[in-house]
C-alpha cells in the first residue's frame, strides 16, 4: 500500500500545484471516472424507466413514474446528507469514499438485471445515499488537504473535472444503449462508478483524523445542535444565498430546453447544440474561477458569476431564433463556469475546524434543496403564468441571490502569511 497523503501538521507550500498533486489520485481521478459513469445515465435512465412502466395494452407511459424514478437518486442524496455528515465524524474519509462509491456502483449494476419498478426506485434511493457519503468524504478530504490560500483553485478544479466527466458521457451512454441494449450500458456505468474506489483502496492515509476524533461530540444530536447554534449566522446568510444559487443553476437546465422547444419551436438537434455549446464553454472557465477566488476573494467570483447568470436568464425572452438562443446559452455557460467550485469553496471555508463533517452535511442539504427546487419552480411558474414569463421569475431569484451575497455573506478569504499551521 502507498501513502500519498499529507497528515495533519503539514507544512504549507506557497505553490498551489504542490497542494493539488496529492489530490489527483484520491479526488480528481475518481471524480472524473465516477462522473462519467453517472453521466451515462442522464439520457438512458428515463428511456429505460419509460419502457419499464409502459402500459402493454395501450402503450401509454406514466411520466410521473418516470420523473419520480429519475429524481430518486437526488432525493436519496438530499435526505442522506446530514446523517452521512454525522457518520463521517465517526469514520475516516477514506472509508467513506470507498463505501459511498461501492454503494453507488453496485446499485447501478443492479439496473442491468431489469429490476421491477419498486426495486429500481429503492436502488436509486440507496445510490443517492452512497453518492452523498462519497461527496461529503471527498469534500472533507479536500478541506483537510487544502490551505485557505489555495482552496479556491482546488475546489474549482474539482468542479471543472466533474463537468468534463459528464460532458461526453451522455452521448456514450446513448450510443451503447442503442447498439447493445440498456443492460450492458448500466453494467459499464456501474463499473465506471465503482472504479473510483480503487485509488482510495490503494492509497492509505499516513495519519488518522486526530483532530476530528478528539473533538467528537457526545451524541449526534448534540453535535448537530452545537453546529446549528455556533454557525447559525453563516448557515442562515450563506445558506440562503446558496439556495438562490442552486435554484437558478438547476432551473436553467430545464428552462432553456423548454423555452427553445415550445417558445422558439426549435427541434431537438438545435436544442442539443445550444445545451452542448453552453456546457463546453462552462467547463473551460474553472481555472479563472479558482484564480479569482484565491487572488481576490470568494465573493469576487460568486457575485460576477450570478450577476451574469441573472442577466443571461433575464435576456432569454429576447431570443427570437436559434442564433439568439445560442448567444444566451454561451453567456450562461460563461456565468456558470466562473462560478465553478464557488459554493464548495465557501462551504469548506465556513466549516468549523474541529467538526467539519456535520456542517458540510448541513451545507450540502441546503444546496440540494435549491437544486431540487429549481426545476419545480420553472414548471410551476410556467403552468401558472406562462413559459414566456418564467425567465423573469428565475432571474428575480438570481437578483435575490446576488443581493444576499453582496449584503449579508461575509468574505471568507482572509489574507494570512504562509505558515506551518495546518488550519491556515
């Protein structure tokens, strides 16, 4: 077994590259391969579920059952964040990474055996719990291994790699499912997710999590109570800002395709080009996001990102054809790209050094509430007041988010000299 991790008490380097290198095998490679595997499910899982629930007599499909199955992993992640955060105060991050990806991989492999709808729902719910444990484990590990002065670049690179991993994988999943069937596609996706366990199995930490063990609360309830009491201002202010940010981010993923199809009458190919072009420019912006966060401050990336986001969504009704829509898609891609890793960085900055896992569980729960709520907001507003007005409503949420970060959320990037203190 190898030991590539720097223990508590490491001497902080002045070079960001020295901080990033140890994270490559334990965070960045597993993130890429697992994101690729998860991305393969994006276009194929809804189609698989649709065939599973199709009425054999009438050939009708219950779309509520389809969307419920697709959303189940997100629901599993959301409800598991706080329990997994508590669990991580009791077990090493390495074990959490292995168990989390193992659960997600196995439950994805189960889909290859054509389970019943009820079993599929259960498998996706459990997969979400595994992804929650994996996500919190790597988030806490990056917090522990990255000094404040380099954390923006560490987190933005992480966000960029996740975007790259999911960029081409939907196409790969669709091609494999079309050529060889859903069974092989689910099997390959599950294997890709599980491969992410290998670096954590091979690379052991050279020192246990002494700080967290020594500050473990007497009970999970008292530990969560302490976090909520001691961090209440940050949880309220930054948490509300994160909800707004997550809502507009996830809402655009539904709003732009719907607006393109129903307001502009564009065909699926044109919609796919717009979405792909936006994603392509999005995933190239993470180096800028990390540099800005570490050089000038976290809010210098957050506020411009969501200001441009709000502007792009607000301009959507001005798009009259494909050309106008793709320009707005590119603007939104730039906006999301320069915000790469910002919420991760802010959350890890705010996490208390003694017991970060409970706080990070709460932080991810707050973000997932916004992420789950974005598409719902778009759908409800479109039904109530019309699709044409939905962009203005979502842009209003963006304005509220920008205002929250400007007025109420504190800047967490505090200039400090290079030091041997691991909590810098």
